[in-house]
C-alpha cells in the first residue's frame, strides 16, 4: 500500500520493449537507497516490483496490460516520473491508502493554472455502489499453488 504522496521525482532511464512486456530502468536515488529484489516502488502511481538495483537506479518488468491501462506505456527515456516507496507497518501515514493498481480510467476534461497549482477536472465512470474494488490482475501476492509468480 502507498500513501499517494510523491517521495521523489525520478527519471525513466531506459525502456526495453519485448513481446507482451517491457523492462524499465528508473533513476531515483532516495527510493533506491534501501530497495531490494522483490520490493515494490510506485512509479507515477503504478506499483512495480524491483527486479534489480544498481546505484541510484532500479529495474522492473511491466506487463503489456499495465502498459495499456496506465500512462507508463507512453513514457520514453528522459521522462520525469513520480516515485514512492510503500508504507511500512507501524510507519507514519501522511496521505491516503493507495493500492497502486488500476481501478478505473478517467479523461482530463480541462486543465487551468491557478496561483500555486493547476486545477485539473476529470471525468470517468465510477463503480456502481456496493461492487467490490476490481483488482483483475496484479494481486500483491502469489495465487495459491503458484509460488514465486507475481503480476504487475
């Protein structure tokens, strides 16, 4: 789980596209400092699993569905990205609880500058009342009988 509060502004260093997926390398010295294999880092709000680290960079695999359903698919090397490490049990909660998985798609209707920030108006279809949060893919732990397998 994440708070949704950006911890660091990083940079997409590389994108290696393959059939049905991509491998991304992201520079973010703060979030990478204590990151290890298998840790989660939110990139522009999308939960990714660290597959390697090297100095101030980390690498993650991104499945085709994630590339289609999020803005990650449109990023190119040099793109700035918002980075956040997940909450730690017993840690300070300074924002909201955010899964980092896609629940709905919205459209930006308008964007206008204000004194201290931009005002962004969006529209999208909300889930009907009483329906559970849809997490069709990307469960945060392996399914029973599928040890070691993890989807983003």
